[in-house]
């Protein structure tokens, strides 16, 4: 039996399975999302005619890093390597591409990991419950998309200062939207709204910051995808040196737990905004790196397994957003020798992706990594989701010139240094872990026994490895009922 799924509700499961049968819903297993070759041919044959963002139940099978956007089917892992011409470091920097998920961001996978175990166990009843998605952006988008495919009602909660694209898309797909006060880092205001909604049992809260389905999905799907890319590089002298991820909800960073199991010398580096350096110096503040909400340590963050923290200036991210997307910026990069084929791919990096790239550069410089070292990260979403931010920057700062490009290359990239970077000792990690107490025990109802148990590595091994097999068993049984 699962430690996360406490009981099954057969009547609800049966009713939900009948609902899914009527809607033509088949739910993929976590194993199939990791390895799409296991997806039935009957599903693949129908996928070719369905667009990546179409609200079609079969798009649940496209919650994977291996979508082939040319054929509509599946291939290898989608990734891009950012060359030293741009990074200025010898180490190879490789990022998995989030744009090629439904919704254009990888958070749709984390949302699936939170929703589906509760759906197939009967804890969530789509005929009467509303799914609440507290988020700083892409998670509630992913949750709304999953709900639309499954025929559930989604309620998205996100800060009012997030990009216009997020709000427009959420309303277009039919989600109920609640805008809370503040910006990216105002997470507590989101939690307060969740407590308000919890008073009505119709609302089921899928809080990515505490739902273990979030890191389980990344440990099971994202981690193996990165491992596959590394092994396909086919050079025996390469080292998997680091995995870099903005902490955000601490789901994506769990891919590092998988990687460290296979590459014990790999370092897991958590990135955050310099304007809100919670992990670096118990700091707080607002910032513009959308997608990495903070001012607290997520319940699902395995802090003991985190090796370093890199704080990134949000101004650097905004300047690079222009460099990587404005015509003059791309021309400047081409003049430095960046291949045209790569310049066309730089829009794959959204604001938090740029944050991850800069943290990778800091990591390479701090640890003095060489050409034999590979740093992996995740380009969570693309510039497509930030066109309004680009328009705002143009209005605020004027048209983008070659001189602007030269400045933005020289500053945020070429002169990105190892400052605001901290390698964590055992006691440093324990201190960050202890910060969970103030959010989760004092405010959010967790117990002292639970937070103490989280310091045991077996706690995380069991959650990240043992639960998913049970999830897949329930999914398979559910699909059989719905067939």
C-alpha cells in the first residue's frame, strides 16, 4: 500500500472510469511518459492528426520529453546545447526543452503527477470536485490543461503581476482564475487563498509545493531523460558534473536525485533570484524571474541532497531575454560565430530558463569545470510565453541596438561570475531544511515528526522510488475499467 494514497474509493473510481470512457480518456502510466515506445500503437496512430496544444484526451500521452514535433509522434529527448561562444565556459551546458510539451511548458507533467494518483484512487471525484492549482504561472496552466482533457473543473490561483499570456490562456481554456496580491515571490498570499477555499469541501487543493506527485514525476521522467542524453553523448571521458535547477516548487530539482544515484559525484545546484535569496541568506523580496516562487522552502525539496545555491540577478535575465530574441541581438551573436541554426533556437529559453543558464555558468566558474564536464539543466518554457514582457521592455527602454546587444553580452554573460554562489556544508543544508518549520509546521499544518523524518535519506528514496509503481498499477486498473 502507498504512504501517499491512504485508501481507495471503489464507487468513485468506477464512476470516474465511466466518465473517462464516455470522453475517450486513456491515462498514460509514468512508465509510458518516461518511455513512449511503450504507448499502444492504437494511440500513436491517432496522435498524428492532433495538435500539440489541442484539448484532446490523447494529448495526455504527450506529457513527455520525447515529443517529435515534426511527425506528431515520439523520438529522442528534446534538448539543446548552449555553446561556449555564448556561455564563456569550457564545460558543456545542455538543457532539456520544455516548449514541446502541451501548453509549452514542462509543468504539465508535474500537474499530472499531482492529479492522476488522486483521480485513479477515487480521492478526487471530477463529477463534484474542483481542482485548485496554486501556482506562480506554469503549474496552474498545466493543471488547467490536464483538467480540460479529463473533464474536470480547474481553479487557477496565481499572483496578479504575472504575465498577461498566462491569464489570457487560462481563461481561454475555461479555468476559473483567482489573482492574488503581489508578484512572483508572493507565495504566502496564494497559500492564504487556499486555506480560504479549503473551507468548502468541493475544492481539492493540488499544492505543487507540498504534493509529492510533483517531484515523483520529475524523478521518474525528467531524471531518466537527462541520463539518456548523457549516455548518448558517447564519450567515455565525459563527466556528469552538475544538475542546475531553479528551486521554484522543488519538483524539477528532484531530477537531480535520480542523476546523483547514477552519478554520485554530480552536484545538485539550486538557483533562485538574487532579489529574493531565501536559500542563500534567508532573504526575501520581489523579483521578475517568473516561475520560481519563493520566500520559503518547499515541503517537497530534499534539501539534504542539494550541494550548492546560485542567486541570479533578475535584471540579467531581462537583459538576456532581449539579447536572445531581438533581431539585433541575434545578429550580434551570429557575428561572434554562433551558428544560425542555434540562434533560431534561442527563443526556446523563457525567463526562468535564462536563470537556469546563468546558474549553470556560475556553477562552471565556481567549480572550475573543464571541457570534460557536462552541466545539465532544464529550459522550462520558451520566450513564446513572455512576448508581453518583451513589449514592455521595448516600451520602457526603446528599440534594441547592436550596442545594447554588446553590453548585454558583456555583462550578464561574459562577466557572469561566481559571486552569490554558495557551496553547502552539512550544517548549511540542515539550516535550510530547518526553515521549513516556519512555513509548514507553524502555518500549513505539518507535524514536527514529519519534518524530522524528512532529514532521513530513506524517507526520500522510498517516496521517489516506491510510490510510482503503485501509481502505475492503479492507472492500469483504472484504464481497464474505462475500456
